[in-house]
């Protein structure tokens, strides 16, 4: 067939002369190399799409969402940091409050214990004074008691007044 001639419709692809292997390179290897060369020639335009070929959306959209995700994570970390600081401050304030309350209650307890000791001492002095007064006191015969029974009566009276 000459250049510029219209091909005969009866001529098929099988009747065309075949080209043998090029320089001893197998056909599949040549095809793979050509595909890679074509991909490299397209360069940066296709590389994001090739790297992300399993995704349903283009890489740029995913990268934008990835940036949004990173921004959201960053904001969440910042909020968490602030919340953790607030929690630590509340815990410290609570600990300080409990420490002061404990000290106040210990002071009150020691004051009450010393007051109990003073009252016991005063009670003992009153019993001694009563026993000293007894011999000089005119007592009716039906109401004579011993000092031991007086302590018992005093104990009963103090229990009733509580």
C-alpha cells in the first residue's frame, strides 16, 4: 500500500506484516516500561491520583479534609489541655480546702478535749467541796448519805442535765 492510498476493506489486521520483538525485550516488559514512562511523564498531575487510586474522591479533596481533620484534632487537643488544667486546679483547690478543714477540725477536737479535762477537774473540785461542807451541814435523818452515794447522785444529776 502506498502512502495516500485508501486501504482495501478486505485487508485485515492479521494480514499486516508483524513486527518482531524489539531488541529482545519481551512484550509484557515493554508494555510495563511504557506505562511507567507515561506515568512519569505526566509527573505531579497524576501522581496524587495514582497514589490514591483506591479512593472514591480525588486526592485534593481528601487532602483538604485531612487538613480539616488535623485542625479538628489540634483544636480538640487544645480544649483537652485546657480542661485538664481546669481539672487539676479544681482538684488542688479541693485538696487545699480539705486540708484546711482537717486542720480546723483537729484544732476544735483538741479544744474540746481540753474543755472536757477542765470540766472533769472542776467536777472533782466540787465533789471535794461538797464533802468538806457535809460535816457542817445539818441534814435530816432520812436523807443521810455517804460520800460514795453522793458521787452516784451527782453522776445521775449530770446525766439528766445532758
